[in-house]
C-alpha cells in the first residue's frame, strides 16, 4: 500500500478480426491470462484488486491506499468500473484494427482511456466528498489492452507493467513516485533509491484529488511476449531478473509462474499485498464467450462491483 505525495497535475478535462496478415500464417492474435492476489505476510487486509478478460483482451490491476482501511473500496471500484466501461462503452469500430503508422488509432484510444480514468477518479473522489470515511482513500492503476499487433498501457501511481521478450524482462511504465522523480533529477543514485525510506510515496493516484492525469503508452506486441502487471508488493521484493527467470522457467504455464512470483515475494518478507497478472500474446482467436476472471484468494478483491459505501 502506497502513501501519496502532492504533485501538480493538469485539470479535468473482444473479439478481433479473424486474421492478422502481419503475423505468421495470417492467424488471429490473442492474449492468454493468469493472475493472483495475496494478502502477504504483514497485513490483515488485502487492498489490491484485479480482473482480466481474454475475450475482450484486457487486464486491470489496482492497489488501494489511504485512510481508515478503505483502500479496498477504491481499488475494487476502479477495477469494476474499467470492466463495465470496456464491456459497455468500447467502440466496436476500433476492434480488429492494426496500429498503423499515422497515430490516429493511438490518439483515439488515448482519449478514450484517459476519459475512463478521469471518470473513475470522479467516482472515488466523489465518495470522499459525501462520506468522510472515504475522504483519504485512493488507488493506483495498471491497465493493459491488447489489439492485434500492439498493446495500450495505462497507469497511475507505482503499480507497474513489465514486458518479457526473448528471456528478458523490461519495465515499460514509469512510476509516479517521489523516488523516481529524484532519480530523474539525478538527486540520488539507483543504489540510494533501493534503500530509501521514501520508496512508497507516490505523486499521482486515482481518487485523492479532484483531477488526475494518467500515463497512456503504446508498445508493439508479438506472439510469445508476456506482459506482467503487478502491485508494489511484488516489485519492491522481486527483481526484473527474478521475474524473467520465473516466466522463462514455466514456459506457457502462466498460472504456475504467477504462483512462483507470489511465493517468492512472500519468502522475502511479504511486507505488502502482492498481486500479479500475466498476459501472454499468442496466435489463435480469443474465446467467443469470454472468460473474465476476477481476483481470488483470502482477503483479495475481484473484478465484481465493490461493496456499497458503509458495507464492510
């Protein structure tokens, strides 16, 4: 669970086609997913939430934070809202299109996902305005949407997205955190950052202020790529090299890789809630009827709607 530092921000403002000619054999491209959340060894409450849908090609993860143990309400509301927005509001005309070189599809997706984040922020922040119990709650966000030859990555805070390719893992998001700001300004070294007592202070979160600006990025996606979404309960204790070894060792068995990563974080202290989602890019059409998968496990929060305010 993170704590928040203040940073100036801007004000408010699936089935795909049956073939992808740019890939071998012209086959359709899909993602196959697995995920797990765990309360860890030190906390009594799991404030992380996640959801993934192979049919619709997306994964979403949120790490709740703040005031009076209501972080799980913020994270669950974030995850369930993204699920609802995607299933009800994602334009059918976008589906099946390749990335293209003109940037138009990227601009449209950026506008769409930016609007969704701002709407979720309004919901979480609004709860705090009408009920003092929720006033300090917030959540991070890591969201991945896959379409044909690329993925859209959306994040707020210090929940991360990594990409495994060719046996190596690389972080493809940039933390909205106090430590990362210091690193970018070259005020501290990576070695000093690893030992800093300010590691969990984030500079951007959903629901803690009236407006938030998400980071939206795009990456090419190839069959065999594995994208890893995680809360800081994993990334604080498990290095990218450890992630690469776990994914490489378990091959296409994503659930076993997820279990190994969660176990490793717990073996190293499990000082926070631990959530991991893996999404592997493969050839083949996505399932017709879908398989949306909420989080499970004791203390975890799934992709279902959160409890009503006041329910615990």
